[in-house]
C-alpha cells in the first residue's frame, strides 16, 4: 500500500522541490529524522483517506502522522512569499 502512495515518478518530481534538511548538531545530535519520502507518504495517506493525523498507520507509511504533519508544516514555512 505504501508503495502506491508515492510512486517513483512522483517522488522524482517532488524531491527537488523540498527544502534541504538543516545539518545535525555534532554534540547531542538527537534522534535521526524520518525519511522525506515516508513523510510525504503520510501526507498523501491523510489526503487520500480523509483521516486525522493520529490515524496514520506508522507501520505501513514509514512514519507517524505527527511526524508527517510536522514535516508538512516545516516544508510550507520554508516557502518564500511571492515578490511583487
């Protein structure tokens, strides 16, 4: 099911549009971030199934719904406003 949500051709089109991930801290690096493709699968799952973020099946998608929502928030916050 998760392979159907973000096929390779879609991922090849979307991946260059995503902002680069900030570098990890050297000291106290924290938990490894979830994969961007898994986060996109979570976002697509919510849009296709019309479920809440906490109802995303982490085992099938690859990340939790909270992670997908947070990544969507971060990706949309990085957009620059249009210039006039």
